[in-house]
């Protein structure tokens, strides 16, 4: 599998970090994990035709993870001499179809390209031939879920936004790559629904992943050097997420 980080930031504008979006390429599929603002443009920047995306899995419906969905679908429907030749699947947690129907209420048929399927993968799993995916509920908002993707004998876990939880630890045990949020710069910033560096360290040490990507970084996290703090306290290889960084799994 090949991961390209499209957005390593949050909802706050940041010249170096876009809102959440990750491209995962398996042998036969192109998958987006979240589609925050700017994701579609970043695909073009790395030479990936957005019409080749097969699946988008949403961790939850916060705008920094879904902001580019309507532009993505609008561009798919009115693709200007380029044609989409395969179905497109959108997946989310509980309430995702209600969210999509509300978006459709606002935009109508502008965002309903041919071959569009909208589904909820509530704590379930799916087998798509060249990859398998498992969703697990994590504590952030009602619809939030983390994903584990298995392909070619390797596994990747994406936390989405989350607080500290056993469900994320259990999903991540011995995974090859864990993409984990660290939204809070240190313990004094602690708020419900996000992780501090110490909670990320505890999660890594309890689940023993091979490699870790630290993401969803506010500018305070960069100033406080959270990635270095985490790196100093775990055995796994720790990678700082950066927009357009490629990680092979
Ligand atoms: Zn977020
Ligand atoms: Zn969120």
C-alpha cells in the first residue's frame, strides 16, 4: 500500500497544513480517508485524476474532514470532457446518510454523479477483494470511527479524531502503520475528544505499531514539538505528517 498525506492539519487555516485528507493506493483501488477542504486540488497536484477514486471513507462529519465532499462530487458530475467510468462509494459512521441527504437538500442534483453509492459502515467491516476494512467507534462525536485497512499482508489504522480509547488500541495492535491524531499540544490543552502527546504515547506503547504517523496538528503542536516528544518515548518509528508526504507500507 502507498499512503500520500494530502492534509495534515485541522480546521484552522495554516499555510503548511491542509485539512484532513489521505490517499491510500492498493493494488487495484484508490481510496480517500476523509476529504477535508483542498483534498481534491491536492490530488491534481500529485498527478492523480480524482475520477479514479473508488471509495471515500469518512472518519466523521466535522467540516475539516468533509469540506471537499460537495466540490469533489460537483467536479465528478460536471467533469468537463473527462468521464468517470466506475462506481464511487462514500462510507461513514452512524448518521452519515442523513448528513449526505442534508447536503443533497442544499445542492440538489449538482452533487449526484452517476454511479454514486452512499453507505454507513457502522462498526462493521467490508471485503473489497484487494483490501479489507474494519470500522470501530471512537470517542469524538457520535459518528466518529477509526478504520483498519488490510491489504497485501499489511495493515494500516487511521484514528480520525479521537480521545484516548481502548477501542483504538485494540484496533491498532501490531499494525504496520498507525495514523494517529495529536491535536493537543500538551496536557494543559486537554479537552474531550482529542489526544495529547502523553495519550498518544500511551496508545502507541499499548498497541505496538511498527510505524506511526502523527497528524491533525495545530500550529501549537508544531511550536511545542509534539512529534519529537512522542518519538523520544516510544519504540515505533515516528513520522511527522506533512502535506504531500508519501509513506509506503
Ligand atoms: Zn478534525
Ligand atoms: Zn472532529
